[in-house]
């Protein structure tokens, strides 16, 4: 049962192969098994690749199955159309386009499995790339908000500096009128005289200005801090909104690029493995000697070719004979007086009709 299935996969003519030896049947069963398992690997590889794209198991299985059938049909066609010739060079020329196609198929099949085999290493590369993208994204967004936030923070510093300067001035005036009262500076007289009162009034006026400045700047500082908080909240919101895009940076193309950044030698050997699997049926047919099946297949094909050529030649001879007979018959009829008289009568009638028609046409024109 399995043997017959693999023979069917090889694309061989089962009617001819049934008449061959078991060894010949086993050879084509082996070729068919290679074709089948190559298609199976293609199904697994494409299913995984499509799962990374669609993130849907059923869709990946369905399209992977379609791709596996396509590869199976291509491999079966390639193997079944390679015919053993008497010249090795002719066989190589015949198989060259099929080998090129097998190389392309091997690349397509091996790449998704490489992605699965090196999944952990690829995830590490993607994690590093995501971290770099996250930092770059935060910096790009920050460039939109930092100038305005910096300007507002400078306003806060300026407002606070105004208060600090005024407080220093008030404290200086306070020390001035206190030392005046103590007699340690100014007029050097102890007591609260006119000079003390003047300095006290100046201090009280500055203190009132300080209180007014604190009230006004406190409101401005609160408004500025609110604006800064809003800008920072907008920045955080934009970072949060764009982060899912970076987190989703693990599609098929990203994984292929990450795989390319890894050492090439392991991937190359995996490619060689699948190339060997994909080309093994073709190489097997090229290296194997011309067997019993090949002779019987050639006999069946040449029999049909000979039969067709014979039918064509028979038609050619029949056509030539018919042409010769017709020429002889018409030559014999041309010499008969009765046929001559009949043709002459009809020609006269035809000329009369033409003359009448010409006369009527000319008369109508005049």
C-alpha cells in the first residue's frame, strides 16, 4: 500500500512499472518517497511562516497545505519529465532548468524552518531591536515636547528668582531698620527716631510688594506647572499609543532580517540539507543507469511515435495518389467533344448576359 503510494508520488507510469522487477519498483518508490517528504517539509515550513504572518492556526494550516500540494506537484512533474537518454550531456542539459527550480524551492522551504530552529536567537535580536526602537521613539517624541517644557521650566525659575530677589531686598531693609533702632549702624543713635521710621516704612512697603509678588507669581507658577504636567501627560500618552507598534515588530520580514544578522554558517548548512533533499530525486535519476522501466517506457513512446509517423506517411501517399488520379481524369475529359460543346454553349450565354447588363447600365446613365 505504502509502496504503491510512493510510486504514485514519483510520477512513474504504473502500468509499465507493474511489469518491471521489484528492484525497479523499489527505486521509483524511493524517488516518490523523497518527493512526498519534501512536500511534507514544505507544508510544515510554510505553515509556520504563515502563522507568524496571520497569527491564526487554521489559516496557517490551510494555506500551508495548499503550498505543500503545489511543491508536491512541481517535484512530481520535475521527476516524471526527466527521461534517460543515451548521452549524459543531453540529460544534464535537460535537468538544468529543473535543478535551478529545485534550488529556488529549497530556499523557500528552508527559510521558515531556519526561523523556527533559531527562534530563541531571533527573539533576542528582536528584543534588542525593540529596545533601540523604543528609545529612539521616546527621543523623537521628546523632541516635540522638550523645547516647550524647557521654556516653561525656565519661566518657573524666573518667577521664583523674582521672589528670591525681593525677599533678599526685604531682609536687607529689615536688618537696616533694626540696626538703626539698636544704634549699631546708620545714625548710630539708640532708639526709634525719624531715620528709623523712614527705614521702617521703606521695609514695610517692600514687604507689601513681596506679598503681592508672591501672590501673583504663585498663580503664574501654578498655571505653568499645570501646563508642564499636561505636556508630560501628552508625551506619556503618545509613547503609550506608539509602543504597541514597536511591540508588534516581530513579523516575518523582521524575523528574516534578524536571521540575516546571525552567523551565516548554520543557516547555510540547513539550506544545503534542504537543497540535497529537494534535488535528490533529480540526482538519483541522473546517476542511475538506464533501467528496465526506462527501456519499456522508451519502447511505448517510440511505438506511438512510429504509429503516428506511419499514419502521416499514409495520408501523404494517399493525397499524392489522389492528386495523380484527378489530373489524369481531367486530362481525359478535356479531350471529349461533348463536354467542349456544352462548355462553349454556357460561355456564350454568359457573355450575352454580360452584354445585356452593360447595355442597360449605359442606357440608364444617359
